[in-house]
C-alpha cells in the first residue's frame, strides 16, 4: 500500500508514540522509500492536565529520532481535524523515482469473467485511477504478488468520484437542478462506457521471460591453418618478457637471468590484505566471546519449577540445534576466513579440481565468459545496460505515450488471469498493478547492494532462501553474497555480515534502477523478519563472484629460507599437482613448493624470509560461483501482526 500511497498519516499513541511493532514498520517504510507523510497524535486532551505537558515533551523526543524536522499535529477536536485535512491537501508531494517512471493503478473495483475453456483462468477487469505515467495497452502489467499479464483493452467509464459532479436540469421544472451522486454514476457506467484503446498484436509486448537454449549453438568447427598460425604468433608476442640485463648479453643468456623486481611486484597490496584479515580475526574473536556471554546469560536457568517445564514445551529442540550449528559456523568463518580442512578420504587434486591459483586476486586475468553454467543460456544480457537504461528513461521524458493519461479513471481488461487474484481481492487485500518498462519481464542476473538490519542478529548463510522486495516486485530466491568493491573480481562471502555492505546476486526479472531492496526471512511461525535493506546496483551477468578456499599447513622443520611443511596435503601426487601455486603465511611471508618429501604429503618449500615456528602456511585457491535458479514469483502472505485494541473516540469530520 505504501508503494502507491500519495500520503501516509502516522497516528501516534499519546503516551509512547509507537511500540516495537511500529518501529519495525517504520524501518521497512524508510528503506522502501517514504512518500509524503503527516504525523498526528490522538488522545492527549483526554489525559489529566498535569500529564499533558509531559506527554507532549516525551512525544517530541520520540519523534525527533525518526522525523527530526516534522511537526506533530493534534487530532482531538473538530478544528484540529479540519487543520489536518488542510495540511494533507496543501503539503508538497514527495516523489519516489521507481514509481514516477512507470504507470501504476490502485484497484477500486475488480470483476472476473472466466474463459469458456477453463473456469480457473479468465479476463480480469480492474478499475482505478492512472498514476505516474500514461498507461499504454500494449505494455505488460505486473499485478503485485501474482505475476505479469497482457492487456486486451482500456475502457473509460464514468468517474465514480468526480471533482465537479454533473448537474442535470429537470424537464418539468427548468429551475430545479440535481447533482448525480457516486452511486448514480456507477449505475450509469455501462451507458457512458468508452473504449480508449485495444491491444495491437503486432506492437504488444511479449510475455517471454526466458531464452529457449539451443544445444547446438556452442558447436565449433576445427580451426583452419591460418587461425592456428595467428594464434601461435599471438602466443609468441604475449610470452615475450622485458628484462633489465647487462650490455652485450645474448638472448640465450638473458633467459637465465631472473628479474627480481618483476617477482616482487604487486605484493604490497596483498600484504595489506593479510594484515587487515588478522585485524578482523582479533575483532571477530572479541565479538564472538561477547555473544557467548550474552547467550549464556539468556539461557541460564536456576532451580526446577513448573514454569521451566512449561517453557521447555514451547522450545523446538531441532530448530535450536540448527541455529546453534549456524552460530558456530559463523564464528569459525570470522576467526578463520575461508579456511577448509584438506580431506583425507579424497585426493585434494580431485576435491579442488575446479579451483585455480592466482598470483594476485586483484590483477590476475579471468575471462567472464569462461565455463558458464547451463542457466546462462536461459537469461538475457544487455550489450550496454547503462546506455539502454538511459535511452528508455529519455523516451519516457520526451516521447508522448498513447494511452490513458495520468488522473483518468479507467478499466483495464487483463487477459489470462487466474481466479485466485480476484478471490484475494474480495478477501480485503489491496490489488495493485504496475506497468512494466521494455525488457522488464525478461530474466537476467540482478546485483543488489544491501546492509544488515540492526534489529536482526541471526546468522544468514549464502544460498539460503530469502524473500525479496525489489522495487515493485516481490519474489523468493537463494542469493549469492559477495564483497562490494570496484574491481573486476569480487570475493564470495559465506555469511551476511553486519560490519559492511555486501552485494546480493540472484536470477530475477530485469528491473531498471533506482529501486529499493528489502530482504526478509520467513520464520517458522509464518512471520517475515527484516534481514537487510539496500538498493539495486546493476543487471550484469558478467559480474564475477569468486569463491576462495584456503588450505593450511604447519612448518615441521625450519631452515634459513627453507622449511618442511606438513598437513596441507596427505600424498605425493597432490603436492606435485599444486606445486605451481604460490604459498603465503599468516605473518606475511611468500613462497613456493620446491619438491615433495616422501609419500605422506610432506613438502620442501622456499620463502622470502625465515619462518617462525608458530606461523601457518596457507595456499589460496579460487573458483567462480554462480547463483542457483530458485526464483519463485509467488510469496506467501505473512501472518498479520497481533494488534492491541485501543479504544479511542474519532471526531466526525464534516467533509463539506
């Protein structure tokens, strides 16, 4: 409702202002985008005179936190009600960008005409006022919570709430005039019905959301001799290395001279990353110990009583065990980021066969079109998303759209709508329809920047099913989490952390930013709890999310710049397989594997300095990860909040 409301009236309690439920709703509204609003309080005059001043001071302090520059209006008398109506009518309207560029409609009435073939599907006729932009019948219509549909035609019935009522004169007595009220107007709608537009099949937007993949499209022919020679020449040019050598050195001699500057280049940034990780580990250990102390205080029980037994009956032991396991995993991830144990029952070269080593995570090349999953054949991608968005928005501003103008009362004939939509409307739920911009029905990869909401502290893992509110859409999906950086590669995050903004990546229909994003999680009791808030970043399938795995080993024997390392691998073949990958330590040393020792995974390694006995040797491996296709446009309605019944007398307002 707040997405399409012109004005929201916040009615405050005279003693507290709002409770925790109200604060939760305000958090959602501010994150979504707040339209024009007015604050009013009711019941202050009913308090004793001495408490009225204290109540107003307490309300002012409570309001300042959320609304620092807004005035609080009283609503206890007829004059104060009239002042409030004047305020609502005259205040300046705030604009929300995501709805100002699209036509939308709040349904006043809805009728359903079942089709002859199937009673469960038919034509839905919804009537209401056009807002935002002009409404074209050839565009697609998104009914919030139900999906995308095509329109057949747009009618222009009589406005049931005209600003200037029609006045008709009596034939018998010309002096008598009679105003047509709203009920009479509704009764005469069918007589004065006008068809504004009918859909043109040639110009109508298609409902196609996915590309039908062609399995033969990726087939390639054997390269010709010319192509092989070009590739060979290109490889020769790229393999040439420029070195500083003494004068008179031959090319054969230059091959044996090591370029020390080249080897040490680009290591400074990675050392900084290691120091930053160590700092984050110490900080996360402190936070983890504080959380443990808080949890022990909350769950500690003293003595045995009937109340304890009653309390235990309501506790779901299985859910408690799962939550405890998630908390343990989150703390381990904070203390030892990305570290995994090398399996002993499976060879490491098989377990990590999809991973690769990188000299530098920031600068090493990675082709975004390499090893794409099958789901990427089903999505759409823009050649230049920013230019397409700019062109569409420019057409909206400059080009006149044929159709129903803003402010008209129209009836939309929407085809192939399930009967559940009108049943939902008859139960009292609002029916809201948005007109889609070009391409917004097509599936692609959406990237959204989100920050953790402070009111929720439960651990949230990547690929866990969440409920998304993105702009005007609602859907369920299992997202990937990654760091929000300006580089071409972005590190995968296993948990939604509270200390920094992360990027959420999902398969979803294209939406042109700006658009607000709210992430909810459905609890076992049916409630939706707010997890994170943010905004839509881009629609870009080429954004690479790279998962890092860290294998750890321990120095067994330490020499000057050599060391024997064990427990990173457990057989000789794995050591030889991962020999080209660079090593690093937690204390900032760099090195390489020289050779394996024995058959139990021990290996001789050389480093750029002497190791400490308490240091840990690490190997970073990387692979690109992709989101799962778990998009579901149908979101179950949350269980409504339990509202406290507050008895209050509302003054009757004379609208005239």
